[in-house]
C-alpha cells in the first residue's frame, strides 16, 4: 500500500526554522510530482509548494517565496520542506502529497496520495 509519512513538525518561535520530511513507500517515487499543502483551523487546504519528478522545477505559493524551499531525494524516497523565518500565520497542519503527471501543481485535486499531516506551530 502507498504510504506517505510526514515528520519534523513541532512548536517553534516566530522567526525560527523547521524542516519537514515526507517519506514515501509503496510507490515508484520518481513517477510522482510531490507537493506540500497546509490547513489551518477554519481554512481550506492551501497550496504551499511542489516539485517536479526529478527536482528540476519547483513551485511556491506567492506569499511563501523566499522563505520556504522544497527539495527531494529520489534515492531516499523523501521530499522535504525547509521553512525559514516562520510566522504565526504559518501555523497549520502540513500535508505531503503525491501527484501523477496530469493536472495543476497548485490544486489539491491533482494529488492522488496524501500523508496524515504534521502540526507546525509558530508562536510569538
């Protein structure tokens, strides 16, 4: 069975950094585009970042460019999200997701598999 497992979430002070990891199993990892989404209480799931199958292209929500960096290591079946200069508004559950070759990186409907999420809390 396909499984995506996020890790690395936690509580950090505003201005701090955190690196999330998402380990994939049960799939041929390089066949999938990977994305990160987040969801805060009372909000819809929001696009954060995505990366192409071999890491040649990255995509970010406009508001997050310059602070967040997505990367992947296909040999480790893992995608990462480096988050810097965290703000309280970044507080959310962060989800890793895997997509096929079709559809927009920005739409959650594109993604076939989802992890369980990891909580990120940036406190002031």
